[in-house]
């Protein structure tokens, strides 16, 4: 058995109630590692032959909660959530910070594979090898904070009753959905600790479709044995020493970007990306820090960065709203993108989004889209159930967010996410509204624009990514660039927080992998072989798509139309990207990753990678 | 041998705790050579998110746990002031847990003995990591005749105070 792994996975079929254990061979774990990589392999093996027919929100889909070998060891604990994505119809490896993955490994499991659909709402409770499916009637319908409170209390009571000899039990770790997930909203998250979320992919909806409200885990064992503990200790130290030097993320988290990505790099979504520049000093990080932060450092298992800051609104209309920072993505998507430029209003919206179990990025994206349609008179007050969706009107956006979470009125339409909503609205209004949808492959683009060319994504990053608009998985050349999807797949597969690798020499993560697993790995081997394999499988499943639609690389390996409009304001006014140039870069990327001119993996690429088993599926792509 | 150590105390500033749990990692690595949160002598409770704090022995002036032990498994180190557990003598009866005003001692997850902070023989590992990360929740101070035992409180009680300090009166809703 490879070191660093607990050695077994839980399989839970919610339709039959059957609970069992399963193992993966050392070969599979060596090749696909864990998290995103392993998810891709599991989904391929179990759903690949019927991928196009598999409805992500039907019982046939699988919901995966996976750790990786570095979870708990590499500073910054995370868990990877995956399955067939109800956003892209492909596979997204979506990670969420917190102690869940650590508890799971301490309970003796590397992951949980959930199949089927429960008859009535349930939650899963894992205490080491005791696993049970429990009634969730009491918490179905409850918001994030209530869900966490009830489950923390209930499960600690169970632990105290069952294992009184321990003394005081610490709380178990919880992953849960809010009302949005229950209502199968495609922009719903799988969440932890009130504010942490696996957002990209829309797995909250998958969890809701299975009537699974939460997974609660308490593991009382140690993390698995490692190959070289002395080395692991030393590497933890190396990583932390580097991180302690970086003031940016320790001090402000990503929260300084809400001002600076707009004002300086001019790549922040403003009013549904109609602009990417603003100079609103009211949105400066100093204002967040001085007005709403009540805790300067907040983090997860083993994290030296502790980039989160607990924020509370202390007075005024939104008094009592609580969230973290908000971090940059939510400052942008629940702030500037909606024309909102004050910390209190931003915290209020982020708090509401957390409570509802919505994704701040995807929901901010679809609400911005709706607001632009209102601005243009395409969606009227009547279409919006009486809401006037004016930029900056936080209460209107709050009302809309609730409608989305509960699929009420127009919320039912927007709950489908920006792409699907655009198709439906376009049909109804008999005009193309996709031009206002800022997404790629069904996934709203992360809050880093490409027009000014001053931010990190390349002009083809979102067009070619196997995770669409996901800003944490950007396509980039050269393939071993630190911004390359292939490099990022390692973080998502070994499963730890990638904020703790900045400034750390790139070899360190592979040294870490070796110290934990005993397996030698080089950047070259990772990028050219292992990550490349995962990428190809993700690409094939993304293109197989279905059941509601299928992506056509010629059309969809492209930027949203908005990115071809010149920036209307700011220091980079007039800048945009050229379609021809993007096409050229897309082709260059295809070539680099071994896809043909239609964006389809070449048979020889699959052969070289030992993916002969996937070759047959290529016929289904043409 | 080295000169006699000064008894110490670990001062604690709960409301600044980041929840990084590095103290748990350091403590379990030191004592078990494993990363093992449930075997750590210091445990970070998070009964409400954002309201994390380290829960560990306060070295009460009157050491009620030591007095309560029927097996004479607990003693006080005159070097450091820590409660020392004689792992072989401990019968895992849990009476020290009940005697502790904070219910701080907890049972080892796999071994048959209680876990109580031993101050790492005067060189607390948890303090080191907390200081390295400049969270400064934990700090070593010379042991004086102060009312340290006040800090021996149950997780719920500490949470109840902190949740209001951090979130205001709304905090009580989350308990
Ligand atoms: S090391 Fe310090 S900041 Fe981190 S959890 Fe422990 S007490 Fe809190
Ligand atoms: S805090 Fe508890 S364990 Fe520590 S000395 Fe006091 S009674 Fe004993
Ligand atoms: S002083 Fe040592 S034994 Fe006590 S809690 Fe800290 S690390 Fe653990």
C-alpha cells in the first residue's frame, strides 16, 4: 500500500442504503493520485460509457468527496468534491477548505463515493468505521448557520452518548448544502464552516438531488503513516517559512484585490463586465479592515496563511451580517459586478449567499447578467416579478438571490445558471442574449478579466480550460507555467490549499509528495504524463457532455463575446482581444496538449499516455 | 544536567485564535510522532465557525484532577508546574475529567490512558508554532501566584463568551 493514504474508500448507495468499502489499486493511485485526478478516473470507469445520457441531477450521477495523499500533511487542509457537473456536463474538481478531509483520513477513509438518491432527506454520519445514514428532516430547509449549529450539537451529543469515556468531544467536520442545493439550483455549493465552499461545478445541486443534506465526519485516528516523517516535518517548516514572508495574503487575504484589480490591473467585473475598471476607494481594503473585520487571521487545518478575515457588520441596515473577508471573488461578484461598492453591503450579500448555500461567483455572475438585461430593457420589471434590478441596489439583488435559491418565479429560470438561462431567455425574447453571458462551458468566468492583459489569465485560458470559466484551472502555455491547468491539477489531486505554494519553490510540492508517499515525482513527469492523462479524460467527458447539450469546440472553445468588446474606461480604455489572435492561440494550445484541429484528443495522444481504453469514446465526439 | 527550570504558564488569548490548528499538529507530532488531532494535548474547538480556541490544561493552583485520581497516576512537576500522567498507572477511569472544572483531560484515542498537557517538559511546542505564525494566542510566561484555574472552563462556556465578543448578541443564535 502506498503511504499517505488511509487505504480505503467508503461507498454509499442512498437508494438502497447499502454501505460498503472499496479500494483502488496502487497503480490507479499512482497515476491519478486523489481528488480531481482520481475523481476523473472513477467517473470515467463508472459513468463513461453512458456519459451523454447521464443527467447530473439524476440518481445515476455519483457524488465524490475525495482527499489526496497530501491532505492534512501539506499546510492548508482541503477536500475535493466532484461528479458529473450540472454546470458544464463535464467533470470539475472543486475543492473546499476545512478539516473535513483530515477528519475523513483520521477516520480511515480516503474518500466517499455517494450513489443513488435517498427517499427522504438524510445526512451521513461517519465516526471511524461506524457509518450511518440518518434522518435529516429536522434540518432540511435550514440555512447554513442553522444547519451547522444543529448538526454540531446533534453529532456531539451522539459522540458523548456513544463514547462517554473520551471526555469532551470536539466537533466533527461537516460538509452541507443550504436551501439552494436542496432545490437543485445549478449555482449551489457544497459548503463548510458557514463561508467555505466548493463552488465551481454546482455540486450542491447534485447533493440536493440525492436528498443528502450533509456529511458529518469524526475520525479519531492519526493521519496515515508516511514514508519519511522527518522529511515531512522539515517540509512543513519550509512551506510555512516562505508563507510567513508574504505579507499580501497573510495580512489582507485576497481582500485587497476588490479595489486593486479594478483600479490597477483593470480586470475586475464591473456591472456584468461592461467595464473592468473602477477607482472606488470606498471599496478599499482599509475600509474593510477598519469597518468590518473582527478577526484578522482565520484559516483551516495547518494553514500558515490564514487568509480569511472574519467580517461582521456592526451598525445600520445590515447589522449582524457575518462572512469572511469577503475574499476577492465575492468582493467582485457580489460587489463591483453588481455595482455595489461598500463593505457593509458586500458583507451583507456575501452573508446571504452563504446562508442560502449559493455560489457567490456563479450567482453573482447570473445576477449581473439579469441586471444587464434589465438595463437594456430586455428583461422588464414584470419579467423579474416586480424587481427593479438597478446596479447597486443590494436589496433588489438580495431578493433575487432568495428567488434563485428557492426557485421562485424568475429565480427558477436564473437558477439554471447563466448559460442555460441565456438560452431560455433568448428563446422567449426571440433574440440573442448569449452576448451578455460572461461564461465558458456553462461556468461563469472567475473575476479575472483578460482584456487589459495585466492579470494572470491568458487570452485563451478560459476558452481552453477543461473546467470552463474556473479561474483556479486556467489553460496556459508553456504547459509547465505556474498558471497552467496541468500544474494546478496537482493541487486539486494531492488536495491541499494552493495558496500555500506561492513563493515556495515548485519542487517542494513534489518533495512533499515523495516524503509522504515514497514515490518520486518530477514536474516534467507530472505535466507531460500524469496531469496530461487526467486532462485528456476531463476533456473527453466535457465534450461528450449531455444530456441537455453538447459543446462544440469550434464554437465553444472561445471567450464570451464581451471580451471582444473594447474596455470602455480606465487606464486600458480601448483594449480588447482579437478573435483571430485568440483562435491562433487556441490552436497552439490544442497542438501542445495533443488535440487535433477540431479540439479533439488525437488517438496517438491517448496511446502515448496509456489511455487506449478511452480511444473508443472518440467516435462519439465526431 | 541543566539548571533547574522555572515553572511556566502558557498565557492564552482566545479571541485571536485563527483556527489554524498548528498547535494540535505540533503537540501530536511531539508526543506521538504523528499528526493526530484527537491525541493532541491541546485541542482547538470550533463549536461555532470563526470562534475557534485552544482547549488545554490551565495548571490550576489546586490541581483538582491530581487530587481526584484514585490510581495516583497524576502528579505535578516541580520543575514546570505541569500535570504529569503516569501512563502505566492510569486506569482510564475518567475521574480527572469530572474533577476538572473545564473537563479538559481527554482519553487517548487508542491507548488506555488520559491525556493532559505536560508543558513539553518546559519547552511548549504549541507556543512555538503559534508564535512563528505571529498569531500570538499562546505565550510562555513565568508561573506566578495568579488565578490560572479560572481558565479551566468547558468548551461550551468559553464558546458562549467568545461568540458574543466576536459576533455581538446575534452570536447567541449559533449555539
Ligand atoms: S496555533 Fe495558535 S492560532 Fe493556531 S489554532 Fe493553535 S492557538 Fe489558535
Ligand atoms: S485545568 Fe483541569 S487538567 Fe489542568 S490542572 Fe486544572 S483540573 Fe487538572
Ligand atoms: S505545552 Fe506541549 S503538551 Fe502542552 S499543549 Fe502545548 S504542545 Fe501539548
